[in-house]
C-alpha cells in the first residue's frame, strides 16, 4: 500500500520524532511504500494568503492553486492511507499542520460540487500529549480534537479513521520515570500500527 505521512514537529529531539520513526519502520518491514511531508523540514508555509482566501471565499476554481499545495494534493491522491503525526500544542495541532489543512483542502479538491480528492482507505492520527489522559480535562480536550480532525477535516474523505494518543509524555515535573516506561510501550505500539496496516 501507499502510505502518505504528514509530520509536524519542529525538533528531532522529541518523542514525536521517535514515534514517527518507529511507525515508518513498521511500515517498511511490512513492505509498504511511504511518502513523507515533514512540514518543518520542508518549511511548508502555513500562511493562508489573500489570494488563496479570495479563491476559497468566492468558490472560484479558475484562480490558481500554489505549487506547494498542488504537490501535497498529488501526494494525497497517490496514497491509500494518510497518517498525521504531531504533538498537542495548547489543545491543537502545531500551526504548520493547521495551516496545511487550510491551504491544501481547497475548493474543487477537498470540497465543492465535484471534489477531485480521492476517498482514502484510512486516515490515521498518532498524537503525542504531555499530560495524562486519566485527567478529565485531557479527555475532554481529546474529544474536542477528534471533532475537529475526524469530524470536520477528514469527515467523509476517508472510509476509516483512527485517533491514537500517546499521553503522559512531558519531560521533568517528576514524570521522567513514567515517561521512559510509556515511551518504550508507545514506540512498540507505533511500530505495530505501521506493521499491521491493511486494507
């Protein structure tokens, strides 16, 4: 299968980076083809320009789509599965990923009368979170994030969705022992998710 990974983290010195690498290793060991958009390394612009706004606001598909956006759309339409890997920053994905959706989900591609975006087999989210999911407020935050990502941004654009949170991963604050234990468990899980993807 063809797997398209959209990865958003500013540093390789992070658990999110390790989770991405474990996931990719699982995919590779299972024989899948992998394409990656590392939004920070690509310096992908999250800025929604006035020209892009006017195209979307007036549903004007005669206006051009920027080259970097067209490239991302091609990656989507060449994939069977899309996977988003990112950390939670203040109850939201990093700005680069939010901007990716704003720019790549164009009129005529992701929505409109005849959208050209293929319906993917699966959309998978691997999300890292500093706090513990046994806190009610974290559970509520995750449900809100799911509504945005799965309910709005993916919606019917994939046949199947999955949203997995690797929690309790903050550094310091007396959490280092728990973090190390959970990291080992989560990295194994990320590998197994990649290895086990099937249609």
